C-alpha cells in the first residue's frame, strides 16, 4: 500500500489510473438471469455519480451513518465505495431507526421507513432500471443518479483512521479495509498492481511473474515512468536497445511508452509472454 492508497476509494482511483478498460465487477443474478460486467471506468463512473448524489442532494457528511439494506448486488458495491469516497459510515443491514439515512432494496422498504432521515430506494432491476411506480416516501435511485456529475471531489478530506464500514457489529476503518483487501489479493495470487506493464497487470499473475519478475527486474521503473530505452536489464541480459518494426517505429506497450512485442526469433525478454 502506498501513501495515496489509504481508503477503498483510493484503491479504485489507482485501478482507474492503471487501466480503466479492465473488467472489474461481474454480477450474476440466478433469479432473473441478469449478467452485468462493469469495467473499472464504468464502475468508477457509477461511484462518482452516487457519491455526488450522497454528498450533494442527500447532504451527507463524513461521520454520518447510512443503513444499507441491500442484498449482494453490483449496486451494493457502488454504494459501499461511494460511502468511502464521502466519508459516510456504511452499516450493512444496520438499524434504520438509528441511522441518518437509509438505502434499501425492494425487500427492505418496510423496514427502511423507520428512518427519520433521507430514504433512497433501489429497484435492483436489470441495467439499473427504475421502479415502475416510485415507492411513497423514497427517492428512486435510478431516477436521481444519472444526472449527477461524472467526477467527484469531497467537500472535506476523508480520514482513513475513522470508521468506514460496520458489518455484523464489527467496525472497520478505511485504512483497515484497504490493508485487508491488499493482503487478501496477495494471498489469492492476484496480479500485482505494480507489474511490468498494463497488459501484465490485467492478465494472470503467472504470466507476469514468469515473464517479468522471475526472469527480469521489476520493470515499472522503465515501463510506467515514461522511459523508452528498450529492454530492461535482467539476469540473462544486460540490456539492449528497443527493436524496431519494419516501418522503423518503436514497438510500444498499449500505454504507448515502451516496447510491446518481441520480434521473430526473440525467445525471451520482458514481453516474451505477450507472444509474437
């Protein structure tokens, strides 16, 4: 975890900066047959709009309590990240009577009426559809959010040491959630966020480790820092200039900053795992 990754919202920002087109969330609903796949950019856009709605229209401030009465759903993940961005404490399955505002799905509307603050209802229909008839006393999330801004900036800085999430009575800080998420990712063998290039970070961890970490020095220094001097020095080679294509141009990564493919006959190198 680096100095800028202190909350779950910071992790999302890092993922957006690294590769916005990478698939991030895939949701399946066995009851309706719905399947939704969201890229980092699309998911971050939903989070930004929801955070703007939460901070602006709902007037939520850091430290406020939000009772989250939603099932396992991709929109639930959106709300959790939006709460992290604003600094609102998300209480999963919390008591609406003691919360400052409540967000509920179709099955939680009756319980949510106990909240004296703002109440938001989610239809949880495919493609984020709205209610055919908005429930009385609730704002329809699918109606209110699309018009919100695509970028979010908090009115007040979020303290990563404050409580950010309450699950089953356990209170978790933003920094604690972030550290646990990174540790779980490492334990599961997920690809490193500081791999050799964008493609390495989006493919299997095996490809990145075999093609870069084990045979070559970590190449983030020359791949993501903007250097285009060619192959990185490694244990098997001392470095050589970047090969050129038949047109005479340097071959580069998808980010346009370093060589991307090996020429025919080149059997090793930091991009050997990308294929000919």
